C-alpha cells in the first residue's frame, strides 16, 4: 500500500506482489503509486488519527476529577440546544472543524440549530461547494424561497433547503429521476469526480434516457444533470461530514457546559504548539477563566482543572521534560502535606539526575519556584548551593554517616542553605525570561497599560492585520 501521511497507518505487503523500499521509519513501502497498486490487486486503506478524540477523553477525565461527574460520549445528545447556541455565537475556538475565521463567519450567518445544519456547513465549506454557500444561507434564513425543479427531489434535498450538498444526494437523485440502481449511481458519482468528458457524455445519455422513461421534462433533466456534474467535481460525502460533526458537536458541548475542563484538556493536547497555547490561553481568559502560572507545588505534567481555574502545565515549560515533572510530582507526593514548604525540601526530595540544572533554570524563569522567600534572581544565581548540599547529604547517607548538626533541631535550622540577597529582576527582564520559557507572556505584558495610547494612534493587534 502506498505510503500515507504520518497521521495514518501504512500496511506491510509481501514483496511477491510489488517492489518495496525501506521507509524513513524502517517500514516497508510499495514503490508503485496508489492507482498502479490497485491495478495489481492491492487496496489502500486510510486510518485517520484524530487528537481531538484524546482531547474529549481527557476532558471527561478532568470533569470526573474536578467535579465528581462521570461522562462518556454516549451521554452527549446531538439534539442538545447548547451545542448550536455556542456555535451561533461564533465562540468556536477549539471546536473541531469549525474554528477558522471563515467558517466561523459562515456559522454566524447560517445560524445552525440542529445537527443536519452543521453537517451541511462542514460539507459546503470547501473549494467548489463554497460557491453555493450564499444560496444555502439565503434559503435557510427564509430570504430566498426553497423550490424544487422536480417535486420528487424534496425527499432528498429538504434537509439542505433544496441545495445539493452531498455526493449521496447525487446518487439518490439519479436513482429517483433516472431509474439508476444504487450501484450505477455510484459509478455516476465517480465518473463526475474524474471529469472524463467521454464517460460523462455516456452518463448524460443514460440519465436522460431514464428521465424520459419517467416522463420528465428532458430540458429540465439535462439542466439538473449539468448542475449535479458541476457540483460533483468537488462534492463531499455526507457520511464523512457527519462523522466529523459528531466530534465537533461533542467538543461544542464540552465548551458550552464544562469550559474549564474543556480548555485544560485542549491545552494539554496542544502542548507542543506554542502558537496554539497562546491562542487557547487567551480564549480561556476572555471567558473569565483564570490560568494559574506554573508552580512546583500544584502543577502537573499536563494542564489541570481545579475548581474554576486552570493550572498551567509544567510540561509546557521549555526545557522541562516529562521525566523531570514526574520526579517533581513524586517528590511532592512523598511529603505528608503533599507540597514543598521550602526549597530545602524540594532539593532533598526530587531526583536531581532527572531534575537537572537546566530544568531548575527553566522552572525559575517561569516563576514555578516562587513563594519560598527568595526572588527569582536569588534562586537562579544561587540554587547550586541547594544541589551541593543535597548531594553531600546523599553521599553521607550512602556511607551511613550522620552529621552532629542532624541531632539537634536548632542546629539543623541554622545549617539551612542561605542564598545571597540580590535585587530582583526588573519587570521587563522578568517578562522576557517568562516569554523565553513559556513562549508567550502569561502573567503580564510589556505593553500592559498602554492599550489606550495604542488605540488613539490607530494601532492594531497582529491578529487583526489580515482583516
């Protein structure tokens, strides 16, 4: 089978059938393209992997942990009005297949109020069918009367307001108007998609012959065939659009009713894409959801939901890997109160082979080690003292040596690491470091407070420049 994109699955075939080559990841790949592979009896299957399915399941997990409610996708009704209310508002960021600027604008105009509507919008918003969008919107809104050239077409076209939207509709129309069998209708659909002039001429004769048998007006039948042929060059199949829209409806339901968990799960699935992290954090904040900065005492590897807050992920900090976060969480969980009360506890509990110096630097710049009596400059400058002390204690334990200071609590207190007192970073430098490790400004912005001045001079955000 011809090699597929990375989101899909390649199938290994035996070299008795075709010459193979070794792919980049060591897999066997057929040297023929798809069409030639089919001619020798092979078949290509596409297995599409959607991270949105992970997003949905992760949101369910967070809802259970945060609110004690357990859901599965079967609990989401496609008739729930909340799904369509949030989409009509244009609040589509993070909703599968519907978050682009163009399709969001279309949704606002089309005002979907049922599942069939979003399936049609999904199928129409593609090169080719897009030309029919104004007609579809006008008919749905009542600005334009819905009419059918053949009364028999209403049965198949009513849900799309008389507009042919799907390949399946082409097949059903051919069967009803021209007596095609469903097998013949599928051949017609494929012929239209291939744009073969000779084959299309044969199909048109067949269509008109069937229409004549049903005593239809041949002029109107010819016009109908030409319209279907033009559409079918780009037409989308309903089964595909409907499957996508089930997932879209599920994400819209989650966003409408469980926003905090929706965003936390969404951010976790997009942790490797800084641009999307920025986009979704800002969208969450626009809904009055607080995104709490990362911290070694409450953050996990992924984004988490706590009450009505989102806990920023430690794993989203550049330079902090999953192994390091796991070591931090394990060290935190070993404490009786499940938190580090000072930096001494942090450095003595975590595995410093996994939480190395670069990790500590990144955590400090992100503000994840704030609140222990030292500012970020003091920690970044002097944290190696904690490492040296921790290493020394570990070596003593390995040889069974106990310090005299360990026998007296007051002595232990006096023997704690003391960092040099230093002036904290300036606000611009602190924000610059934050942007360095997070990829954006989370807690503040260098231009905060100057927005009014920008507006006076007509300044725009970069996001608005394409408009």
